C-alpha cells in the first residue's frame, strides 16, 4: 500500500479495475497463473521501453525459450567424443598423480561438472590470438586438470608432463592451478585463491574499455570470460565489483557460474536456492542474467498440461534435496520428485526409467549452453550465465557426494566404470598404471576440434607477450629536485612524487602512464591532475561539477587518464593488475602508479598483490601517508609500521623507503628501466611521506648506492675518537642527522648512511651466500657486508618495526642495534610519537651510547647519565601492547 500512497494516480478507477482483475485471476486460476501474467506484463513493459525496474528473480526455468535457441552449428557426436576423452584424461591426471605421490592433491569433480561449459566455448565462442588480442579466459582454478587434458589431446602438453602434475621443481611439470609465473607460455590469469578471479575479470574488462577509449589498443573484438563456482560466490571479492560492471555497462564481460550446488564441505545453500539468490544479486546490479537450468529432456514436460504443477515442484525443492536427488535411481526419483501431488504422480507414471534418467541439468546441454553464450554476446550489458550442473558428473562414486572434494583417486573399479561410461578405448590393465589416452592423428573428432580452434583464432589458453617497447623518458623528467629546495621551501616526498608524476605524464611516454587513486587524490595533493589529464569515465561527464568555474575542477571524460576507483582498495588493486599486465594481454605496455594509504595496501589486499606477482605484473605501488609516526593524527588503524616487512615476503616486489626527493626520483627511474627496459617482471613498492622538509641537493655518484639499497651520506673519521655508524631511512633520517650532531658534540665520530631498501640489501646478501655454499672459492662479499661489515658499531632507526632493519643484521660486524616502531599506532604529534616509540633523536643517541658502552668504547655509565639528562626511562608499559 505504501507505493499507492506516494505515487500520483490520475485515474483511480482504472487502477482499481486492474487490481480487481488481478484478484479475479488469483481467485479463479491461482497464484501461479497470476505470477505468469505479471512476468509477461513486466517483460512487455521492458520491450516498450517503459522505465520500470525489472523483477529481480524470475521463475526457476531456463531464461531462453526453446524456440529461441536456434540451430546448433556443431557436430555433437564428434564434440562428445572429444569431450569424453578430455574428461577421462582430466580424471586420470589427478588420480595418477595421487597414485604416484599420495596426498599431492588435485580436483576431479569440478571439471566433470563444468566440462560442457568449457567445450562449447572452445568449439564455438572463445576467440584465440592468431589475429588480434583474442578473448581473456579466467579458468576456474579447480578445473585446471581439464584444461591440461584438452591441451594434451591438441599436442600442446606431453604425456610426460601429465605424469608430473603438481610436480614442478624439475621445470617440466604442470602447476596445480593457473599460474603464469610458473607456466608463462600457457596460463594467463591466476584464479586462486578463490574470489580473486571474478574481481580481476571485471576490472580487466573495464581496463580494456579504458585502453580502447584512450586509443592505446583496439579491444573492441575482445571479451573477458570468467568461470567460477557457486561456492566461490561467498567470497566477498567475487561480488565486490559487479556494481561497477553494471553501472559502466561492460558488454565485453561474461561471467559463467558453475552452479553444481556444492562447495567444499557440503551444499552451498542447502535450505534455499543459490541460483535464485545469484540471479537477484546480479540483476539488481544491472546485469543481463541467463539461467541454464534444465536440459532438453525437460522441454516437453514444461510445456505440457502439467507444466504449472511441475514448476511449483521445481521451485519448492531446496538445493540440499536437489543435490541428494541427483544420486537417486529412476524408480526412487519418480517416487520422491513426482510423488508430491496426484497430478505429478500421473505425470511421473507416464515416464519410463530411461525418460527419467535423461532429465538432466542445463549445464550439461550443449545447445542450451551455446544459446546462453550467444545471448550474452549480443547483450549491451555484462552478462552472467547461471548454469545448473552436477558435481562429479558421470563419475558414479563422486556424483553429488559431499565428500567429492576430498576424493583424489579413482580405484580400479571406478576407473573401469568411468571408462565404459565415456566409451574410452583403453585396456583394463592400463587404467591405473598408464591411464592417459590420446586420439590418433587424423581421428575425426581431433581434427574437428583443431579446425574449430583454428577458425576461432588458435589454441587457448595461451600467454602471448608481444608489445612495442617503451623508451625510457628523458632524465630531465626527474631532475626537478636534484638541486634541492630553498631554505624556507619545505616539500614532502608525496608532493615531490606528484610533481614527478605530472612531468612523466607530460613526457614522450606520458600516454602510457596510468595513475590509479582510491578516492584519496586530494589527500595526496593529486587534485591538480584532475582537470589537466581528466578522470576516466565510460560515459563521460553528464553533469556540471560544483567546481566547474575553477581552474582545477573535477573533470571526467571518456578519454580521461586518471582512474579514480572510489573507496575500494580491492577494486583499485584489480585495476592496477590489469594495467600492470597489459603488456601481455593487450599488446601495449602501460605504467601503472597506484597511490594509496600504505596501511591499506599490503595489509588489506596482500592476496591480490601475490596474484599480481603470479601474473608477472610490472608497475609501481606507491604507499603514501606512510610511517607509524609520520601520519600523526589518524591513530591505530591508519599508521603503517610494517608494510615494508609484508612487501618483503613477495618474491617479485622491490620495496623502497626513500628519505629524500632525489632518492625517490632515482628509484622511479630505476624501476622504469628494471621493468620496461630490462623486461623484468617485478613490482616496485615505494613509500611516500607527508612530512614537509627542506629537500637537500643530490650528492654526486649516489645513484648506484640508492638502487642497491644503501649509500654513505655523511661521515668524518677520527681514529682517536669512538665511532658509531647510524643508518636512517624515510622521515626518521632527520632524527638520525640530529642525533649525529649531538653525538659529535660529545666527542663521538659518526657516519650516516641512507638505507633506501633493507629488502634489496637482504636479497643480494642471500643470493651471495647461496653462491658461496656451492662455490666456497667465490670471491668478494655481498654489497651489504661491504657497506657494514667493517666492525663499526651500528644503530639503525626506522619509522617501521625493528624487524625491517633487522633484515641485514647478519651481515654487520661490530654490534647492531635496530630501533623501530613496534606496537600499535596512536594519535599525537610526530614529536610525541617518535619519543613514545623511541626513534627520536634522543633515543638514537641513547642507543648509540649504550652500544658503545657495552663494547668498551666509552666510559661505563655514559648511557644512563644521558638517559637521565634527556628524561628517557624504560619504566613504562610495553609499547608493543
């Protein structure tokens, strides 16, 4: 009644007639008839372009009517023969691997349930890369054995490789899941851990639109397909970006959800219907939803005189019971499914056991699947295909069982039964010891399959790196701060970065630069770039911004260069990954700079960073508002003191902590060369601070040390005076310098080093040690030891936890004392915070005196005397709590 009270009604009597007619239908023909009429009326309203929201959930039927499916263009007999060989080899790969190495793992049931979805795609839909970019296919991770099995039949993977499934150390095996880092010529997109694939696919499709609208690549004929399971939909990342796809009408995106109703331990929605839930979710986000629920054997029944009763029965059964019914024999199924009403009993009794056995799920019906793909291809919106399948399809001992996920081996009887079910020609004495079956060269089904792929542009998956190299920009782009800043001009490294970014965007390679911001551009001082370079929008700017009269206004455009992701670190990281891998998937290299609160980077989206590294990403991650004491007011949840340590756990990440603008410039120049000139698949993570300081001039010859991780900043040697070496980085460098001056005044000689990357120092040191283990005669020492292994006592101070400088402790001599910001952040001034975490100048002096005193370099009591003088005390609560 609420709607009637607020909507204006100029003809209430007509309205009452319609309402009474609806009541009459319900009274005379029942609610089912009324619902059908309402669905038809809503459908007609859409056809008439009446602005009305579509209903979120439709009846539990196939979306595409039988008469709209069209003729199936393929030879189903040949496709079935080829698919059966794929199914057999897929199961054999996992079973054989676990027979050879018990517990090696793998998944049999996932591909069994989704094989027809893939095979129809490979035969009729997916575009290869022979001419153009082709399609991007995000394979469901657990289905990888089926993709290997197909490639084996095509001759792209050898029998010996199949025998080494999940045994990769030799370099000849097959990775467990899609991993481009491990199989760089085969896999393109990592899709585990679960949830990352669908998130990445949406932003990939959007980035292809970005590339096309900006004229960087022609992606108009390429689509993104993402395959995932209904259990995977519980991952927040799986649905995190569907609103973006709907809002931007990404018609180049097709998601296929394999709805076998089961997750790893049991039903996805035992007490409900996951397909109906997902339909409402996607439809509400503006997607084109296509349900493929029932195979052709149901068509006649659902159009017969008992159709209404049959539909009611299908809709009232929950998924838990549907899963169980998949395991029933025809007689028991007839009794349980058709026994609900007299009308259904009569229908069931008219069906033979063979008829009932043929009543299958739509996700195993080629014709209905292809019709869904064609509908999706022709949509002007993103599409999701909800395909109803059975987990472990065709394998009697696996079929719809809750334990099927844990089943990794087929026993001899199960192998023989499955062989017979699929019609595979293999002797019984081979099914366990030598199970892989090839199709003979010239076999009709093999040639058919190869011809289909040839007509669609070649085999898939295939990672094909072919792009025009990017020339490094003129060094003058980064020289703005080489002479430092005037005495009264204070600049943060964040401000310096924005200036460098602008210079880079205006350089000869500027079009390839992709700035990405998670709704913090103004915080980082990047708002001047909005009007100059524009913010990307698929639809342009249909409104007049409130600041349109200002020089620096908020400008959106289809050709905008900046990607403003809103408050979504996960979405921004997925966009960054698409940009950082465009050299491989789009034939054009882009240089992404994703700038974010460093606390909300690795800590929040570390799984995505790992997947990006797996993808062989190349780009910059800029950790802004960094440091536990430097972002002073935000407190515990915002102050980052550990992302450098987290970054060090990702093998292809080089993590940097520059103190000065010239260091930052050198690091960005080096990163560009490393990734886009030398071609290394590396990620550069760079800390940026909002602490405004006068920037010093760049010392001569410091570049080599900066990119190796450390260089000597200042120092004076006095053989007659005690000496301490001070290591500083980031904003704590000014405290190190102040401490040095204090120590010099106390007759202690100091040497100051700027450490730009403890991680890079450690990386080289570990590699040197490894070489030395194998070749004891290997000469020299690692760079870190050459810098700090001369016996001088060393104090290292950082705005990060002590474990960061501790990364190099093993290569130092003469004593090493790291100072860090271990503990939870809190709000206060920078001075108070540094005092609290004991990384201020006085704390550095105390640490230096303590280390020298313990080594006998200065008189006993020197440190305690200074502590009293400076008001420092250990008598307080543990700062880490």
